[in-house]
């Protein structure tokens, strides 16, 4: 009996020692540490796709946890799912506290720049490259009548309504959310546009936006937007075709290179070389300057303009067709001379 009691005592002491060791080990590796710098805030960002091991090793290097290996096993044991995002941790926090904070990610914003003059497809591609959205879904939503109505736009597509701007987006953003933000920004921007009374009485926002999109593509210089818009409004008043090559390029999504006679003779209603009036809708998303120019253009008698081809992006403007033809011939001759001189060098 005494022998049994002795063995039992030894076993109990062993268990108590083991439990004490386990408790000590747990506190040592997982609970807050009392070390130099403990309590100091640490900003930590988990990038998308980062492994748990990499996160654990980084936290050890930052002094947040005592052992990266122990922290990694704690993550596995506690089934803590690490989210991509920004975190504020504390040096000496320990594995348990750090793991809990990793469940509460702050959104990591990213900056996405959408330039003026892009079509829906071009904008989708740019945003997809910068923010990782599904570009096909983006384009599909821009053509979906139910979705278009849900964002308050009265048009067949969202071409022209995706306002070009610099956007701050959360890391895991959807195409739906981006489009809604861009349309909201469009509405906020056009709310401040000053309209000419006569134009406001005659044209809808959609029509002015359509004209503005052509101005955006024609005017390389912002200083010429109002003047070019004035020429187009004069042509509309007289019932002339706008004669804008960018509308033909839009038909074929051909944004550089020469236009062929067959393309210029297209039967598409977007062909402003053949048909009078405005095309059915915008050909790109214009910036605020072009929209303002379309709503309140410069007052001018000019009916024509031609690019100078001198690298400045400027145009020469004319009132009569004869004057326009003379200027076109002169510009062509000057350009030919520049090409010859360049070839001799």
C-alpha cells in the first residue's frame, strides 16, 4: 500500500511539473512579452497572397512575437485566417493578441488613374491592370440595361458616364463598385457645369456629353476645347456634318493609323463624316473641361479647324471653306518640308 501511494505521489508530481512546464512554455511563447520596446505601435501590412509562414517570420523580426515558428503553429491551431490589409500591432504583443488583431484588417487603398478620352473597354483594361477587377464583367455591366438604370443613367450604355479621375479603391474591389463610384463622380462633376441658356433649352445632357466626347478626342490642348466646341455647335446649327474622324475611329475601334475610304463611307450612325447631327451617344468619357466646353462653347463664326502637324497639338481655325482649304494645303506643304529636312539629317 505504501509502495502504491509513493508511485501515485511521483506520478502526480510529474504531472504537476509537466503542467507547470507547459504553462510556462505557453506564457513564454504566446503571451505578451516584457522586453525593450514593448508596447510600441507597429504598422504592418499583409499583402494579398502572403503566406502564414512569411507573416509569422516578419512579426518575429518586428518584435511583435517571440517566436515566428510558435506563432505559425498558433495560427494553425486556432484556425486564424490571415486577411490582406493594414494592421496596427504592438511590440511584445505576443502570439495570442497578434492573431486576434489579424482578424481585424483595415482596408488597404490603392490609387487608380483613369485618363480622359477612354472608351468603356479601354477604361476596363486600365482599371483591371491597376486594381485587378474583372474587365469582362466591367464591360458587361456597362452594357446591361438593368444595371445602367440602377445607377440612374438614361442611356443604352455607360459610354461617356465613367468619369475620368484619380480614384482610391479598396484592394479587393468589384467591377460593380468601381462603376458606381465613377458614375457618382460623373454626376457630382456635371452638377457644377455652367450651361449656355440656348444650349440647355435645345440639348439634353446626353447630347452635350456626346458632343463633349468628340471635343475630348479632337482637342489636344485644353485651351482649344471651347473653340472646337464652338465650331461643332455652328455646324449643328447649319445642319452640316460634324466631320469628326474620331467618330469613325470609334466605329472600328481603330484609334491610330490611317482611315480608309471604305471606313469613311461606313453606314454607321456614328459616322459624322456622312451623317448630320450628333451620333447616338458618346465615343469616350470626356473630362470636365470638354463637358464644360460642350455646355457653354466659345462664341465664334468659325466653321473649320485643322491640326498644325507641328507637334504642338494646336489647330488652325477658319470661317470659310476656301480659307480652310488654303490652310490645309499650307500645313501639308510645311509638313512635307519637315519630313524631307528630317530625312537629310
